[in-house]
C-alpha cells in the first residue's frame, strides 16, 4: 500500500514538472542559456585551464602526489 502511494506521488510530481516545462516560453530560453554556460564551464574551460597532472600508472601518480604534498608542506625560502 505504501509503495503504491509513493509510486503515484512520484508519477504525479513528474507529470507536474513535464507539464510545466511544456508551457514555458521565456524559461526555455533561460534553460538553454544555463546549459550552454555549464557546457562552457565544464568542457571548454577544463580542457584549457586545468591540465591533467596525474597521467600514467599508479606508481607515477603516487610519486606525483607525494612530491606535491612534500613541496607544499616545506616551502622553499
């Protein structure tokens, strides 16, 4: 009985949001802008400004992390 009510509630909530998105006019444009900005932030900026430091096998990754942690713990004067 409880699972049936939860399923019905979930179905009603999903239908509510689907109907809401269908009737949007300005909101659709805003969602397109939001998705475009997210794509730019995560795909384009990540590719150019955040290089992959940890490439290679497990030993190389461990060495890179160890070196970086030691360098940050004892900065050069």
